[in-house]
C-alpha cells in the first residue's frame, strides 16, 4: 500500500513520466492490434496518431520555433521531419516508436544530468542560508547578505559559518573539508580567523565579521565555479564546430539519398525516402554536444571536491597535458616557517643590537623572513622607524633614530658597495645587516622542506611530467640544498620577480608542452599570470590568488597538484571515449542506412541510445 502511494505521488509530481507511461501503454495496444490481431484501418491509425501527439507535441513546437528562428538544423526539427515523413509513407508504428523512445531517452538523460548537477552542487554546498546576528543581548536570524563588516554573529555547534571573520569568544573544532578537502578538523580560539563555508563542530563561537558576504570566501568560490563552465576546452570547441557542419551535411546527404536514385535509376521513391528518413534521425548530434561538456563539468566538480578549483575546462585540458612544472621555493616546496638559528655580529656590533635593528627595519614587511626576525626578537621593538623603503628581491632600507639600516641579501650589499667578508653560509639563508654603510653582521635563518614535497614530485614524474624546476629569490647555496634534497631537474636562484616572469616566458616559448608555475598567489602573482597554467597554493581567503591564478589549491598540500592532473586526464579520456563511441556508431549506422540495411530503430539507438550511454559514462568522472 505504501509503495503504491509513493508511486502515485511520483506521478503527480512528474506529469511527463505519467504521459510517457500512458503513451507506452497505448502504443503497445496499437502494436498488438496491428501485428497480432491483424487489425488495420482508422481505429489503429487513430491510436498511433494520439500517441504521436501525446509524446511529440513538445518536439513539434520546439521544431517550429527553431524554424522561425532560422536555426532548423537541430534534433527537434530533424526528428519532426523524419517522423512525419514516416507517417507519409505509411510507417506509422516506426514513426510513433521513434518519437516515443526519443522522449523516453530524453527523460532518462534529464535524470542523469540532474543527478550529475546534484552531485556537483553537493560538493560545493557550503553556502549558509542564514546568520545569527547578535544585537545587544538578543539574536536575530538574518540573511548573510544583510550582515555588515564589524557585526558580531553567533555560530552554534553544527551550523555552517556564514561569513569570514575573527573569533572573539569561544573555542571549537571547525570542519574545513567543504573548502579544502582536509578531513582533520581545525581547532580555533579567540583571535583565530574562520572562513565562510566551514562547519562549526563543537563549541559556541562569537565571530566578528571582517568581510561582507559578496567578498566572502564562499561567495568567491561559488562565483569562480559558476564562471568556470563558460571557459570551454579545445575538445568542447571542436565538438561545437563539428556539430555546426556535421548536421547540415548529413541532411544534405539524406535529401540526395531520397531524390537522386529514383531520379536516375527509376527506383521506387518510397524505399529511398525511408532510407533518407533513417539518415535524418541519425544526424541528430545530441550524443556529442551533450556528453562532452558534461564530462568537463563533472571534472570541474570532482576537482573542487579534492580542494582544487579549476577556473575553466580549458585549464583542465592544459593540466592534462603538463610537461613542465616550476615551483616557487619559500612557502611552496618549503614550509615557509622560518627560524633565526644564529646571529653573527661583525665590526664591533653586538648580537642583541644587530637583531634589534634588523627587527626594527623589518617591522613593516609581511615577508616570512621578516616575521621570523621579529619573532626572534621576542618583545616590543624599541625605536621609531622614520623612513622605510622596500627594495624588490633584495631587502629593505630604513632610517631609525637618525641611523640608516639596510637588511637584505648579498645582492643588496654588492649593489650598495658595502664591504663584507661573508656571502653565503651552509645550513640556511643569510640575512645581512648594514648600519650607516658599515657591515654589522648577519642572521642565519632556516626553513624546512615540506614532508609531502618529495612524494608530490615523484607522483608528477609518474604522470609523465618531464621537468620539475624551482625558481627562488633565495641564495644559490640554499637553492642547491633544497633541489638536491628533492631531486629536482633544475633550479634558478637569486631571482627578482621580473627574472621569474622572464624564465617562465622562455619555458613557454620552447614549445615542450604546457608549463605550470606553482606559487603562493600573492608574491608570485606576475609569474603565475605568465605561465600556461598558474597554480596558487594555500590560497584560501586570498583575494589576489583567486583572481590571478588559473588553478586554486585551497590549502598548501602539494599532493593535490598530481591529483588534479589525474582528474584532468581522466576527464579528457572520458570525453574522447564519448566522441569515439558516438562517431563510430553514427558512421556505422549511416553506412547501413545508406544501403538500406538499417531501420529507424537502429537510427534511434545511434542517437538516443548512444547519447544516454555517453551521459552515463561522463558521470564516472565524479567517482573516486
């Protein structure tokens, strides 16, 4: 009883399914009357006409619109002409059967497409529907769009964080997997930043909003994914162009098959007209124009599930063909967490004085090395910075209480003509300190290579990437140590940002295949933009990275890059499979139809059947 109630409920919600079931029953009755009971004439014809109108009225209306709009070469127009032609030569059962099963195939395709879109939406369903706005002592449930910067919101356990903000009260564990794919919850406490789309797992949090909804992480990611489907891969563009010429060509062949043999050989018009109608049904290109974009759409969704946002199908294609991958060093191949391990004063300066002046000079810089120097000082930096200048790729110059302090690399000292007896030191990065043009000493700073870096590079080589390169502004000695530890093919050191852009440009021009550059998305924005595929690592919450990169890795795990390449290759492989199957079946049935060996049933399979198979094949990319 319960299953019957559920069935009737489904039929009420889906009138199309109801119409198809009724049409199928009537069509079966017509077949029984004509072929089993041998009944001909008006009653049987009336049944077939009724079924044809039930299932074909929608197709006929769309065909009429396309004809009026000047675009007749689509499946609706071709199917209408083919089935009406079959009626005209007395093939009523086949005409109705083709229309009925075409509609059944369309219905099943729509179900498959809807499931695919639901799967992708579920991967990206991190938009919160409401926010708990704190106003005085009460909470108001409002839309995230109505919350302003500086407002305080409350996030209960189990709720999705609606806007980017900073925790001001409470501690909790936050599930970041909707954004980064990271399964381990992140512990947060007052002062920590939380991002929209993450899920609060345990404690009650009060969060001060730092970005309006339209600027939030979730909104930017959703916008990025929506825009990505508009950027077509080369295979998609080829299919669009192919369909534009393929369909009119087959229609022309069909008319030639219908008219020329009877005209020149005196053969019966009916037999050749039937063959032409078969060709018209085959000429529908829906298997090609539907399945290939769906393959890439699924690939974009699958990559998003793995914490990698690809900005378009064209970049999936580029990822699938990568031959050269260049990495930035600091924060990409290494952890970017620096520590001052040694202070070596020179020329009568003391260790404390050298460290204090370096910390003061670097007080306005956001560079990881500058942060390490300030942390090493471990206290308030006494003194006032009167002037400050950042020298790209070399260091900084500052005036502190009338004293000019320069902090930077060896290149800065040579540019300024400062005499010094130390250039590079084994075991880390050297930061030199100069006071009033006198060499005051150096700091030795060390970074660590990421644990997964070697494994990621190994996976890239297994995938056929021929060259793995490192570009860094660090010293040659440090670059050599990292390159040897990771087994890189080449490394380039002591580079300015403009040098990196030039080198990547040269690699791209050599034509050895697409070149990717992997960086942090902020300091490396120009070179990321120059590469064939610009990949920004750890870009969650970084507006610059999301804007400039072609591929955005939402955390800093290098292993996501080979995973993205695997997904891209699987996507393209499935798209090519769909093209090969559709073209092979259509060519075979076209040949059979031209010599009279194929009926409309084979033609229907070549169109609707193959389209359904390719759509189901496209959905495989969503699975692990």
